[in-house]
C-alpha cells in the first residue's frame, strides 16, 4: 500500500489557481520549482536586475551542475576538484502566483546551491548562503506581484575553484520547491517525529509540531496529528491552543501504535504522519511526514543494537557525486548505485563529508540503510586542498567554507539536523571529519604529526610511539593556537542536541591518542576512528567508558577482521563505497579509485571481496594478473604465492592491486590468480584439470592465490562443497556488442532515468575485457541524454557525448525522460558492428 502523498496532489494545483482566481485555495501548496529555468555561465554585471536580458541564456532543468557539462582540462582547474571548471553562474525563472496568495505566506526552498549563493526576487535582494551543501529558504511574500509575472534570480560563485578536497559540482544542483501556506501554518521543518519506546506489541510515537500565527490577532487553533501506514489510519491526537498574533508555539503529542511493523535494514517499513492545523473548524494547513518505527543503541562493550538485535555496521563512506551526472544526481542514479552496495551486504553509509540531498536520505529510508549524517570537513582552520594534508593558508583559489564557519556554523548545523531528523535511516550525527589535521597542537603531541614523519605508516599500524603521559605533556606544552578544538566540538554537539536528543553525536577522529583526553572526544557520544584499527585495543584500555567505532577504513580484510573479533567495535565505514571525482594529484586522473564500485557504478575486485565478507550466500570470484605486475612471488616449484614484500597487504591504503577479470595472456606466461570467497575451500581448474585446493584458514588476507602458467581455455574456481563457482574464458577478437537496459518504461516526468550498459563480445558471445573500442549510441525519440562513462579513473572523455571508448570492454550511457510520451530506441554501434535495438516506453 502506498502512503497518501499530499505534496503530489497539491503541487498540481498551483498554476490552476493562477488561471482561476475564484477557486478555493488548498491549505498548502508545494510546487516543484525545478522546471523552466534559464542559465548563463560567467559573471554578469547587475544580472539580478529584472530588465536585464536573458535572451542568450540557455534553458535548463534543475537539478543542474554546470561544471560536469564541460570538458576535463588542466586550464584553471585542479585535480582536487576533478579537473573541471568552477566559475560563476546565473539562473533566472519567471513564474506567476494567484492574487489570492496575497494573504498567505510564500517561501522558496533550496536543498543546496554550490556555492556562495545569492538570491533576488523581482530585483529585491533576499540574502546569501556560503555553504554549498546545506538547505535553506527565503520568504517571498512581501516582494511578490500577485496575479502577475515574477522573476527569481540566483547567482552561484565558485570562482575559488579549488575550494574543496573533492568534486563539489557547481550551481543549483539539488531540488527547489515553492511553498505557499495559510498565515496559520507549520513552518519549514516544523514537524519532528520520534519513537522513544518500541517493542513488538506497542510503539510510542512522539510528535513535536511548530505552529506559527502570522496574523496580527490571536487565533484558536487545533493541532491534529494522525498516524498512517499506507491508507490505514492507526491513531490520532488533537491539541487545542490559543496562539497570539505574530507568535510561534511548539505542541507536544504522544500516541501509541499497536503491533508496529518495525523499520529495519531488511524490512524498511515506513509510516507517515498527517499533521493538520484547524481554525474555526476548517483545515488551514496540512503536512505529511514519513517516518519509521525502530529502536537502536550503542553499547561500549557489546556494540550496536537495532530493534534490540546486535548488528554489525557494514558501512561505506560516500561523496555526493554520481559520476557522469556530477553533483546533480537523479534519484534513479542513486537507486541503482545503492542497490548494488546493498547486494554486496552493505547496510550503512557515512555521508562524507557533508550533508547529502534530501532525496538521497529518502532512498536510504526506502532501501534500509543506516546513515551517519555528517556536517563539516573543515572548521576554523582550512585544509590543504592541493595536497590534501594538514593545515593551509587559504588563497583566493582555495578559500572555502572556513572563511564563513564562525558566522554560519550554528545555522548550517541546525539546518542539517532540522531537515533530516525524521529519517529513520539516520542513527548518528557527525560534526566533523579529521579536524585535528588543522590544529598543529594535536599533531605535535604524538611525536609523529607535525614533523617529517607525518606519513609514516607506523602511526597507522602501531600504538602511539609515546606513552599517554608523554602525549599529554606534549599537548599541554604546545602552543594552543587561535582556536580551541575541544570548545568548538562542545559547541557544535550542544547545537545538535538542542534540535535532536534521540541520536548520538560523533566525529571522525584522526588523532585519537590526543583527542580522547583533550576534551574533543568528551564532547561526543561516539568516538569515530579514522584508519586506526591498530589502536582499537589501546583506546579501549585507556578509555574504557567511551564508545568506539571505525568511521573511515581501508577496503581490506584486515580492517574488517577486528570488527568480527572485538565486540566493542560496532562496525566500519570503508573509504569508499563508490569511486568519486576529485582528490586527484595527477593528470589525467579524474578522481579517487578507492571505491567498491567504479565511476560508472560497475563492480570492482574489492566489491567482490567484501561481498564475500558481508554475505552468507556462497560467493566465489576470480581475478588474474601477470606475476610481474602482481604483489606476489612463487614459493619454490609450487603454485603457491606469497607477498613480495612483508606485510604488503597490511600497508595497502586507498587502492587495490591491479588485477584483471579476463583470461587473455601469452601462452606459458606466469599468471597470479586471486580468488575472493566466503567458502572454506576452493579448487581451481584450468581446462578441467585441477590446480589444487586452497583454504581460507591458511591465508591472512582472505585472498586465495595460485600461480598458473597461461593456457588458452577456461579457468574455473569452484567451492569444494559445490556451493558456488566462477569461470573466466579466453576471449577471441571483438565481434559483437551486448546492450542491456535496467528499465523498459519511464514516466514522462522529467526525472526518471534508464541505464544502458554495453559489453564487447567475441564471435562466441564471450565478454571481451582485454581490448577497447570506441562506441557511439544512436538514440531516437524524446529523451534527454545525460551522458556516457566507462568507469575508468584515467578516462577524461567528455561526459556530454554519445561516444565513448570502453574500459574492460564496457561502457555506460544514461537517458532521462522529458515531459512527453515517447518510444525511445537505442542501439550501440562500432564501425560495422551494431548491437540489438532496445525500446524504452516513456509514458
């Protein structure tokens, strides 16, 4: 059963009212404000003036990211932000509102504009918002022309194109809404639903509703809250109050739901609350809020519990770009990516290092992910965005949010919590990421940081080289600096708790040996540890009453094993779930290759390992590489392999060894075969001949290895218990193209997307993964081409194209519906070779 969706019903009414002034106005109108914008790239003097011409501006549909539309280049760009241009962009939209709205309150909501946005309505300046990752609103009521045409203008300024340590995108890259309500209404983010008491028989639903009266006179008001699941109403509560003119009041209500269907990672059941504001017997405002009924807790000794069940957090960190769509990510693109992570066993996401879009959190609710919602990557002191380490002095090209942090930190942090606090998926608020970098006192205290040993691997893998007493002495004797990190942390944590006490506050600590005693960790409920699995026991020994969690970890088995072995560690968040643009230090590398999925959302070898670790379903997967390019060497005359360097696997960080998924080499060439599995024993076969059995119990990195002289044919890895098998076959020359689509129908709503994946084939239909070709997509019908990608980190081909050179014989193309019904046909072509034709019905 689908929940009642008031917003969809009410959105359609807006322009109908503009045409029929006598029709009764609905209690609340929420208009999708993403369509019919115009855009200009580059600065314009007085671009906000109503009479300024926009004849040469192009039409765009929001969300919109102007940077990703351009070519990768080294001119006026940087690897930190993916070699894509920043700059300044202007947006305009004209619209009408009914005359009847003159006695209402109307505002506009932006879910995010990157960055330094400024907004005008009919030439009247409304304000600015420096932080590009945060939602905000402006009231328009007194500046609107009722029954006439209005113009809204937005300027986004990313002249400082190295203002972030990863790709941020540019422009109005998230959704926009126009909201109109009665003068007695629920303000933005004015409903908060929580479930303080939950068991199998009964759940208590606590509702906090803000009511505003913008009339001059006092009003007699009834606040009615009703709980639904689908169309079934469970319970309701009514509260009467007298509210003076130009005043606001918060109403508290509690209701019981019998036999609740709990929100859980495998059964993300959702309820919705219908809030109604009644004056003189009439509903003057109404709002729907989705929520889930669930309980959770963190125990310092036993870890995490969801609905009283002990659960390990199998988490990943995610930046906010979606590959070829940049920062303007359609919901369907996130849905495909998140479902792939879910299939690997992932159940938790850290939104590194900023608040995500509201749509992203909606999907986490719907799909059953647990979320750590993170606010900031920098506080008072900036990070080095060119080299991605330690404190820097900001210059005009690298100046970012730190310039505005002191002024805006409270508003921005509270905006995140207020917008997101009804999401059942969120279980933690994070106030910062690796903030200690930028406070030299913290690094100097350890004996490593702040010296030429900053990157020494021992700091990552050993207990701190100094005793707790020595570290404390160093810290106390160091220059404190201009800002006190612990005081700022306490301030931020208190602001979070002012708006929500139902979830713990955390932060990702990179120097816990100092932060644990400096007052920083004491401001938190959960101490997140960044790449510090080696000090889990050290932290527990010296700070036994603190709750610890791995909040940023390498994609390696040695990061997961301590979670299984140590009850007090609730889980980890791998860096990262998906490759992301930016944080590159060389051309032509567009981003980080640390993900389980690549830039196109294709599964990588690390994905296969963690699918084996995080799932009970039997799994076997083969990768191969020439022995000289592998990290291994042979042992004696056997096919056994060991690492060329001692502890090589333990010292690997954000990448994965270069491996292939094909079986195409020179005859007799020595090939290192890796098998990722969760089965205790695997036997390897080449052309039906056994190459021996390997056991997981005999390896310390959870990777089975064989040295195999190459011979054309089929390589097969089979679990000894016959529960799972994987094969790779020597492929012939490129002779065909396979094309698949993840949907056959789309809604003509301007939002739905379809992904087309192509794979090169040989004459026998085997995947060709060892050679590449340039393909072009031929598209007929009314649909928007979002772009193409092959997933490779070294690909700097234009996204905005219908042509792409494959990587591992594979490529992706995404189409988005427009507003018209159509039949779209798609095929992939390479010279004389053509794929079959796929048809997509847009309805």
